């Protein structure tokens, strides 16, 4: 079976060592260190790699079990494919049952030859593929999400002697592997113990409606439950949001957490994706975990996963800064210079921070060449024009975005501020109030840019 071949593939290693942590302990051996790219507020960790000498960006996905390359990458690099017994499906119902073998693959100092990757069922947006747990389980994997740093360590060390950083507190909980490749740990959510999947490929923390009802007595009509749209645009996946007060890993706490509640399509035998646009298998025993811990939680943490000793170490992560967002975007675009999504993100971030505004405008224009009718890119362009003091142009640009997406809160909010700058106080207030009705928290998006104080 191809999946076993993937899991057993060997990599050539270049190792460094940390000092011994105890007199009777061998050194903690660092095998690889990579600076991740994570430009979207820490919500999408991307791993820079080279595939057959070509720079690429893969999603770091601890919730995935089979590493993948997109059909576009396989075609661009003229990689031959072979049939696979493993089948992948995406939210659109597309099936993939092929794999491609790289001549060489590199991330950090690790290199490998003849490395098989599944071919994904379709596009992955601004990503070239997925780096999943089949690459990870033979090592200790250390991720400081605040610093966007991934490290691989040798698992051959004394059990427990792995906390090489200096956190004020660290929790240790057992790792429970589900289906051999899914990493789950026990957590407490408002005092209720749940089994949580560690999923860096999911932006949001998610709970099944069945679990919400069983453990917390919650239904879609319960007090404090709000509608949150349809996952992947599927009306059969109507979702909701509920705020919980505390998530705990044995004393390491995350306070005031909004959790997405959604139906379990996995348990019903559906082959549809439930989070993001990654591929899943359809098997009779697959069901939605009690809790999926996404990057909205993980981005605040530093985790060390010692698979051999089945322990998960967690502490607070390094603090993120707005400057690190731009630096991360610069690195990402160096790997994927024609990526419209990344160009748009840098345009928007430069607009928020009011830096390099002419270059920001160039980023938006480059993104619009690929996606001329994308309202979110037009919205970013409007922000840059506003920050340049071109209020008339900004208002016209927001008008264009709102024709395509009439309820886009960011465009309504900023068009309101543009109108106020142009002397239309009443029209400005009307737009701002409409934006707040769509998204009560919209002003916080622009707080650092002090636009909400205009």
C-alpha cells in the first residue's frame, strides 16, 4: 500500500546537539530547524520546501495523514504519477488515487530522494501541497507557533528531558494516536474532559454538535449560540459559534475561546471535507473528534510532541508582532512570487501598518491580475488608497467591492470612514453602523491602524 511506503520513507539527516539535560541523560539532538511562513495572523503555518529543485510552500498539517502535492505542481514539474490504493476526496467530491515520486525533496537540512507524495484531489488555494504526519512520527517535533519555528529532534533521549526552552510553566499530557496518524491529547473545556485532535491545518477550533449536546447540553437553539454560516458553502454543514471560558492542558490555560459547532459528516459516512480544503479518506470508522484544536488556539502555544514516549509538552509560545506578519509574508512571496493570495495579504498588512504604501498598491494590482473580480482583493486596495489619502478613489474602490459582496463588513466600515473624510458624515455613519451590524467586532480589525479612532 502506498501509504505505508510514504510513512517508511527515509531522509538523510544533518544533526546538531543541545547540551545534556541531566547527568545520566544523553544529549537532545537537533536534526532540523526551519523557519515557517505564517502570514495570516498565525493561522496558516506554511513550510518552505524545494521539490525537484523548485521552491514551494506546503501547509504544515498535523491533522493530515498523507503528504500531498497539488496537480498543478505535479504537472509543472512534469512528475510521473502512479495509481494508489489510497483514495482522497475533497469538499467538491473530487477523487484522487494517484501518487507522484519526487527526484529530490528538501526542507531545512533534511533531504530525501524518491519520496512519494499523494496527488491532491484539487487546488489548495495559495498552497503547493500538504506536509502531514507521515513525515513527523519518526521524530520528536517541536513547534513554537509564536516564533514560527519548526524543529525536528531525535527521539533517542531520556524520557521527559525535552524542555530545552525556559517557559514560566509547562504542561505534560499523554498523546493518544487515532487511526495511527492523528494526534490527540486530553484537554478540559470549561471543566469537561475531551479528546482533542491537534490540527495545524484547521484555522478554527471545532466541536461536533453531537459532542456539544452530549457534554454541554447545547443545541443550535441554546442561549449563547450564534449562527456562523455554512462550512465550505455546504448548506448541509450549517455551523454555529459558542464562547467557552477556559481550555486547559493540565494548568496551561487558554481563556475565552470561540468554538465552531458543526454536524458530523464523517460519522455519517460523508466524504466531504469539514475543515479548510484538505482531503480526507472516507472510512466506516472515521468520525469527527470530540474537539479539533485549530490554529486559533495553537498559535499562542509552544508544543513539543515526543511520539516515541507518547507525551505532549505545551507552554505559552513566543509573542507575535505585526512586524513578524510582514516578514513572514516577504519570505512566503520569495517562495511563491506570483501567488495572488499572498500578494493580497501583504497589500492589506502594509495598508494596516501604513508602510510601503506604493509597493502595497503594486501587490494588490498584481493580485487583481489573477483575480480581477475578487472582492477581498479590491477591499485591500481600498484600504491602501485610504491610507494614501486618496479618499475619493478609496470610496469608489469600496463601491466596487460591495457590488460584488454587499455585506462585506470591512468594506462597509472603511467606506464609511472614506465618506466621513469627504464630508459625508451621515453617509459615513450609516455605512459604519451597517458594518457593525454585520460584524460587531469589525472595528478591532483596524484598531492598530487607528482608523477606528478617526
